[in-house]
C-alpha cells in the first residue's frame, strides 16, 4: 500500500485562528471543520477571517501529497488485478471463484462488483417505504444533471466480511427459533417439503427473513406468499398418507393456490407490491408450468420480472445501498432474488420455446451469496419412507454452492437460447458457429471447475443418490450439452468437416441423464421429481429417437433406453401433467418411425378425486421401477401410437424382435447400512451406437470411438423433435 504522509503541524507564522480562539488570544491549530480547542469545549468553530497566503500554500501542498498517494494506491491495485486470472467478458462466463476453494464455508462470490466511476440517480425510497427504480426520463425524478460517485470497490471489499458475519449469525439464530416454533399441520409439513425439494436449487425465498417475518408480519412475509408455497408443495405431498387426509378440509390443497392468487390480486389492485409479491409470482408460475397451464405460467413469470425492475432489484444493491438505505439483509435478499429470477427466466423460456427476457448487465447484482449457512446444513429427503426402518445417511446439503453453480449454468443456457434457438430472429451461420464454439468451451470449463461434491460421474455413481438438487444440477448440465451439440449434429451445412465430437456429446449426455434419473428414483422414488428432470429425460429420449431415425435401425439397447425414458415420463406426469404433451410428441415420433414398442406401465399412483382433486393416498416410498415385462400397450394417451399388427414385430428396417426392457443390465448390490432393496436394475453409463460393438460411448473415454463418416453423415438427414414441450408455442422454424 502506498505510504500516506502524516499531517505535519503548521508553523506558528502560517496559522490563523478561528473567531473563539482569537477572542481568547490562545493558540489555534486551524483545523477544519473545527479546531481542537473548540472541539474539546463543544463550541461552534467559526472562521470569520480569510486564511493567510502561507496557510493556503500549506494546504495546497497537502492536497498534492494526498493526490500522489492516491495515484500510487490505484496503480498498486491495478497491478494486483493484472495478476489474477482474466475474467470472461461474456455474460455467459461460467467461471467462478467458489469452485476454486474446497472450503464450503468460504464466501461464495462469483465476481467482483462492477468498477463504476460514476453512478446514476434513480434508486430511491418511495413515500410508502419501498425501494423503486426510475431513470432520468421518468415522471418520478427531476433531472439534475449531477452524477453521484459510486461506492468504491475497496470500501465494498472491506465491508464484505463484516456483512457476511452478521448475516450468518442472524441466519443461525433464526433457524434455532424456527426449530423451537410450532406450526399446525399440514402447514409445517408442506413448508418442510418446500425447504427440502425446491428451495436449495431455485432459492425463491430467503428462509431466515421469511420465517422471522412470518411471526411478526414483517416486510419479507405475506399471506399470499405462504399460500403460494403451500399450494406448490401440495403438488408432491397430496399422495402421502400422513398429510393427504388433512388436505381434505382445504379442498385437497386447492384452497392454498386460490388464496395465493386472491392475495396477489389484492396487492396488485392497490398498487402495493414488494419482494414477497415477486416471490409469490415465481411460485405461481412454477405451479402453473407443472400443471401445463402455459399462459398463466408465462404471465406470472413476466409480471415477476417486470416488478423486479420496478423495485430496482436488477441494480447492484451493494453499490447503491447508500442512496436507498438498504441494510445487509436487504442486499442479500435482493441479490438472491435477482438470480432466482434469472434462472427461472431461462427455464421457462426453455420449456415453452421462447426467448429469454432477463439479461445480465454491468449494473446487475453480482453472483454473490454471503449467507452460506445452507451449505453446511444436513439434508434429508422429506416425505420419503425407506423400507425396513432404514434411514437416509446424513448428507451435507451444499445448497449454496449448488445454486451458484446453477446460475453460472443458466448464463451459458441464456447464450444458447439467444444465438441458437431464437424462435423469431433469424440467426446467421457465423453467429451460430461462434456460439457453439464459445459455449462449448464455457460448458467444458464449468464442468471442470465443478467441485467434486457436486459432480456425478455416470460411470462411477454412488450406491444412493446425493441430495436431489445436486442430481438436478447434473441433469441440467447434460441437457444443455445436448441442446448445444444437437443442432450441429443435424445440420446439413459444412458436412465436409467431419467432427464426431458432437455425436459423442449428445449420446453420452443422453445416457448419463437416464443413469442419473435411475439413481434418483431408486433412492427417492418418483414422487418428488421436478419438471426440470422430466425435461432432461424428454431431451434424452429425443436423442435415441434421432439415432433410430438416422440409422434406420432400432438397436435393442437403444430401444431399451427409449422405453426406460417413456416409462419414467409416464410416472412423472402424475405430478407434472405438462409432461403429457411431451409424451404425445414422443409417441407421435414413435408412430412415424413405426417402432414396435411395448412397455408395461404401473397402476396409477393416484387418481384425482372429483371433489377435492386429491389423489388417493399411497406411500411416497423409494420403489423401483419394474420395466421387465413386455408386449403391453402404453396407458391411454391423447394420441397414442397404434402398434403395427404384423407377423414381423419389427417395422423399422433392421429392428429385431423387441426384447424385455433393460435386458441383462447389471444389478445394484444391496446396501445393508442404507436399506435399499437389492436386485434393482439400473442404467449402464455406456451406449452402443446402433448396436455396433466399436461405437461404445462412455463419459470417461472420449477418445476410443470408432464412428465412421457415413454414420455421422446419416444424422444430418434426421430431424429432432422440438426442444420445447408445448407445440402451440412452436414458431415453425426447424431447430
């Protein structure tokens, strides 16, 4: 650090006195704004005479000394920054500092605050106390032309550790109070389900602030938000015997959603919107998305993103907190909510085949979470009953690092959606190729920097699933990898450049998704499978259909995996009815390819009751899928394929008679200490392309493939099914 010289005492002849000291005829050090004598006596220090010329020169010399020291300090800071690894200027950079340190308790901070030399006016406190944002052209701000300086980066860094300590202490204190509090059922059960299955990955609600304000009706709680959480959890909990009968008095849980919508409407009607309003909209959007109500889901999410801008949450609250009078918790809540919205914007755009709305800018909140208490908490699968009195082994949640890594993955997905899958704007070939190359590098870097406790290798999976949000993170990684490489695989342009890597990436990721889901459902069952996992299975199924279409041959192994995916989606659609549309697209493609596919579907887990829409109670247990039977048509479907009735069971050229599903797959070993049932078939981490023995694809062996150019060329004539699960949103463009 540059040396700042101490202020030397002024010579007697250069000093001048303030009015009180001059009247007393005592020495005055001429300090400003108050001399030492006046400060000690508590008197008002007034300088009625102009300073002497010698005193003025002394002050000018002092200013010059300080300017030199400040310049040296800036130069030192700049040279230190040059020694750091360069950060990607692209907003889709996946690199972050959280993965570079194995210590989970360290601060999770993705990038430094923007180095802004000047700020802008607009982040203000309204008359009702809420913080809002309005630019200089608005009716709510008188342009003054004056620019206010932004908070210095060095000052923010000095404050960071103190803020983190206060937030962590407050979070542990609130969790202790929460454990001592009592809440009647089914409210407590539904809340616990939300904290277990939804909060770690999506982070819609900051738990310490919500649970505290729920007791005191504070600013981070509202009845509408509570009902939105309960209504969203009903989707998974309504079939559980412990809580299902209690929901009868709430119309099977439908009352919660109705109250959330009513409360939301009341707050919007009077114009009093706040952070709980945005969180309510996000949860309602997620709930309607799972139900298949596309219009409602799209509108709720759009309203949330608009309100995010209206409340100034899209502005870095750390940099501008002084103008808005935000405390540590306010800044933490706003940062988390911005990135929750950013992540949800990418998912809902992916599901519905639309362009993302939210974009990262130089003034956006940093990808930073100071309160990392959720990182070290113990995670247990809420609502899952294991056989023979066994229990899920203690597992660290790693929720904070998982969410931050998911946000980095969302930035990569954002670029892919904009530059490859934009349904309206035509994408130039050069832009398309540049995006594939750049995001492939970013995605590889993201995977390499993923901490070992978040990374699942399909060839070396553990005997039981880690926390659910970690499995979802890995599934979404493989889904985005497929979305990135599949367009190149199916492109008819530039086929002279034979690059089998795109085919390898698609096939390995598709197989990995099924392996990850198989691990998940063997541990937790399929009662708590969120829509993002269902979309991953849908994407994996598209690759196996693509292989059959390209090679004009349905290899037994490929059919097995396709059946496994269809079987899984049939089970998942109980809690996510929107999957019915995705299944319809798969069945249409199966029928078009004339594939003789027969699977046995289990009896429905639950059937809706006309009065309350609550299904009959059945245990939420870790039950294995049993896809070993054959020659039974799928369950009734809006557009089920009609299997051909010919003597030859194969209708695609070269298709062999359909074998039992998952034939000869290795069986998992019984885990005595965990209590998982033995002899559960699971998916292998390899794939035989077209049944060819030399085209074996695994996640750990990227250099041993023997895929001929002719096979690679065949895929350019195949057309994959749509990337979204809602054909009504298709733009008619081929993706």
